């Protein structure tokens, strides 16, 4: 899992570099980290295979659509 996380992090960083928005991406990721750390149950819901993927994706979209 750590290797997958690293690959996603590197890809996201490359995208941020291409768009010249590293600071903005970093700020958003810090906000997301704060949100997730403050709501551990939210992470459990997002990781639960008992909740259909479509519903979990909708939760993410709803959470960040105003951001």
C-alpha cells in the first residue's frame, strides 16, 4: 500500500508542477489532511466495502464540491 501511495503522490506532484500550482495543491492537501484527521469515522466510511463505491464517491464529491 505504501508503494501505491508514493506513486499517487508523485503523480499528483508532477501534475501540480505542470500546472505551476504546487503551493495551491499543497494547501488543498493540508486542508484535506486536517479534515480527515478531525473526522476518523469519515475515513472508515470511505474505506468500507459495505458501502457501494458510487455512494462513497458521491460523499467525496459532496464534501469537496464547495471547496
